[in-house]
């Protein structure tokens, strides 16, 4: 009967704690909590002992009857550890705070002490008559076993509680939306929204809640049709951009693909998988030396639109700047010279299409000055009927310039095209392995494998290649088989490229999807400026952030995720007394419970920097709630791993579960 009374007392305490908020938040609450734990501990001990005795009574074998009866004391000692197990499970589920585990540990230790006390007290009478070693040897082994078991479970619980984050319901979401109502997009909603397509955004699970699902959860797929169709990826160096976005997209995207892969790590891994789709896969790599295409073959000289195209090609050659100014005379005149010579090459009726290349432009720019002046005279003489008058007008501007000034822009034009004198680089943009318009068939994949060193010193190579492929899509005016995904890793190295802005703003209509990967927001600002960066953010449908190390990005992201209204509860208790006269004295006590509505960020910058796992990301989606989900790291997914060839960059590394 005793244990039933204890149980009733404990449950009554629990009810008081749960229902009477005023008590819960005061020192009385701690007293009631203590009472609950004491009651429940005593109940469990009592019940475990009685139950084991009951089992013993029903056992036929005399030996086991004795063992069970004697082990009732062990069961009695260990029973409160069950409570501890429950408290740890609830702590891990985020239902209770560490304090609950501390109280449960205290209860288990208390049970140890009681068991020890019951074992030691009968021997105390013999203390003066026998040596201590004899008394220890006489201790009941069943009590000892109970003591040690309960003691070590308490130790383990302390260890576990220290490792667990001090999570728990430290605040509650308010039903009001006074300070905002931001929340994460539910994973089920994300699955419904992103169920088809070849752009792999991530995995449909919450790594902060369910980390074991990583690599097994369903993929979140985007088809590039909804919204602007463009994506931005931000992750620090080694932040799973290539392995978590680049390779998965390459494996799943079924239409034409252009992949800027300067370290040439992705091409050998996915080549077979892309070929298995029936695609022709080419790698533009100067070290390979065989593959190249004519980056001028898309220019249609039958209309005067070609004049704008010629100027665009000159801009890619000469390098554009976001804050372009016209204060550099030589650079400007050099562009005029390049435009004039290029127009003359493209409109020349006597040249075969395969002869109209940048290689020929370079050879003409490198002519000695007198010969070049003569060439300009000849172009000028061709008059207004030739090439819509464009070459003649540019030649007219340049041909009579003084010797000194001519030498200035002649030198500048020579510098701008100097890289075309390197055969392996020139071959990339003057070759004939394929035609630019083949990309429209939806069955050509181009990997731009220009090494980082070359990309750094001669970004023009990649600008020309990308510009030609993007323009091929424009010229098609939507007559493309499927869409073209431009997946640009290390895109910051390209520098400013006006054509990417055009692709961003009008690309969706022309079947172009851009996926740009940056290591930081700073890289993006350096290329596009603050306003340009804003424009990219406004017109990208998805923005993926993972593995962030930059405080300003964390601040930006935290702000973008928004705020919600939280409830904080406060309790104050006080008493006072006052003496009015010699005969009158009054005293008062007051208790106040208050509920305050506070504003809280959905995720704080320090939480992004310190607690976001490496395999976790936050996705900002236009006009939707932010999404917190896993990353589709290809080497964690057996079905993807089996479709890739081994990676020479592969290192055995495990994802740090911070
Ligand atoms: N097959 C693999 N098995 C295990 N770890 C790998 C494998 N391939 C890459 N990694 C590791 O995954 C991490 C992320 O690599 P990844 O190339 O995706 O980074 P990144 O964001 O593209 O970096 P960077 O900006 O330097 O290109 C690295 O620590 C890398 O060592
Ligand atoms: Mg990479």
C-alpha cells in the first residue's frame, strides 16, 4: 500500500507543477518538483522490490527462488535508473531541459545511497569487534551490485547530459503575429514543391532533427521552369559545392549542360554518366589540345544585329567592368581597332567560314604598324556598302591618328589578344570539334576545363566560350530542345560579364538556367557591386547557403529568414512590512505572473555559424518560407556514387557533425 500512496503523492505534485504556473515559476515549484522526484523514486524502489519478491514466490526452483528474492534489493536500487533513461530520451527529443536529467540523476544517486545505507547499517554494530576488511567482505553482494549499477548509470547520464545541447522549450511561439510569424517551410511542403527536375537542391529532411537520415532521404528537385529558373549557391571553400550541388545536378540533369569546371575534377567523374544519357560530352581543356570550337560561328552577318554581337565579342576579349568609364583613351581606341578588324574578317566575302576566327584576328593585330595602317586604309576604302558601313567607319576613326597615339592603342590591342598567340588556348576558341548551335539539340554537354591558373590570368577564354554558347541560345529564340543548364563553379574568377546579366534577366524565356556557385557574398559583391548583387538576389529563384564562415553572410541570412513572436513568462514574488506608529504595523506579500511577447529571429547569426551542420543548408526561395534541409552530397548516396568514376581529388573525410 505504501507505494500506492507514494505514487499518488508524486502524481499530485506533477499536476501542481503542470497546472499552476505561479508555482512552477517560483521557489515553491522547485520544492514541489523535489517532492515529485522523491515520491516517484521511492515508489519505483518499493514497487521493484515487491515485484521481484512476487516473482520469487511464484518460482518453482528453490535455487532461483532464493536468487530472485535476494536480488530484490538490486532491483530496488536500480529501478530509478529507468526514470533516468526516460529523461535522457526526452532531452534528446528536445522535450525537456537538462535540469530534468539532473533531477533524475539526483534521484538515482539517492537510491544508491539508500541501498548502501541499508547494507551498511546492520554491520555497524560489529565495527568495534572486527577489522574493516572483514566487514566489507560481509557486505551483501546483491546490494553491492545494485549500488554499482545505479551509480554507473548516473555517471553515464551526467556524461550524456553534458554532450547534449541545452535545448528544450526555452521559449514558446506565440499564437500572435505581432512581431512577425516567420517559420521554416515544412519538409512535406518542400517535397511537394520540389518533386521533379534535374536541378538537385538538397535532401528532404531536417539534419538538426534527424541527422541519421542523411544520404537516404528523397531528393528535392527543381525543374528550372518555376520562377526565374536561376540559382545561387554560397558555401565556403570545401563547403560541398561541387560534391553537394555540382555533381548531383550533373548526374540528374537530362538536357544540355555547360559546366565551368576549372579544376577538371567533375568531367572525368561524370563523363560516363552523361554519355549514358546519349549525350556527346566534350571537355575544353588546353592541356588536352584536341577539342575546340569557333566562338564566332554563331554571329549571323546577314543582319545588322551582328554589329552588336561584334562589339560584345570585343568586350569579352577586352574585359568588361561593372563601373565602365570612358576615361582610358588607349583602351577605348584598342577596342575600336579590334572591332574594325573583327568586322572586316566576319564580313569578308573571300574568306571561308572556318577561316573567320579569332586566330586570324590575332594575326592581323600583330601586323607591323605600317602594314596595319595600310589594312585600315583598305577597309576604309570598302565604303558604306560593306558590312553596313561599320568597318569603314571604325577604320576612318583610326587610320590617320598620329604615330605616337597609334603606337599606344596598337600596343594595347596586342596585349589584349596576346593569349591568342598561345596555340593551346587559341585552339579552344578557334577549333572545329563542334558547332556552337549543336548545344541547341539538347544532347551536347560542354565542360569548360580551363585550369584555374589560366582562368585567373586569361579569363577572356572562358568569357568567349560562355558568351558564344549563351548567344547561340538567344539566337535560337526559344527553338531549343529542352533547356540548357549553365552550371558555373568558381564563377567569381570570370569577373564581370554583361552577358550573364542578360541571361539572368531574359534567360528563362530562351531556355537558359543559370546555377552560379560562390564561396562568399564578398566574391559576388567584388564582381557585380552592391547594386548588381541585389539584382542577382532579386532575380534568382533559389539561394542556397551552407558551410558559412562569414559573419556578414550569417547576419544577412538570419535577417532574410525573418522573425517571429515568442512568449516569455515571468514571475515575481515579494513581501514587505511597514510600521505606521507604535501600535500599528502592516505587512504585505505580492506575486505577479506576466507574459511578454518578444521578437525572435527564426535563426540567429551565431546559430548559423556555430550550430548549422556541414550537411545542412538554408534555402531562400522567392515568395516562400525559408527551407532548412539536408544537402545531397553525392558520395553519401549509393545510387549517385555508383554512377561516378573515382575522383583523383577524393580524400577520405567524414562530414564533421558539429
Ligand atoms: N568521394 C569523397 N569521399 C569523401 N570525401 C570527399 C569526397 N569527395 C570530396 N570529399 C570531401 O568533401 C569536401 C567538400 O568538397 P567539395 O569539392 O564539394 O568542396 P567545394 O565547396 O567545391 O570546395 P571549393 O570551393 O574548394 O571547390 C572536401 O572536404 C573533400 O575533401
Ligand atoms: Mg568546388
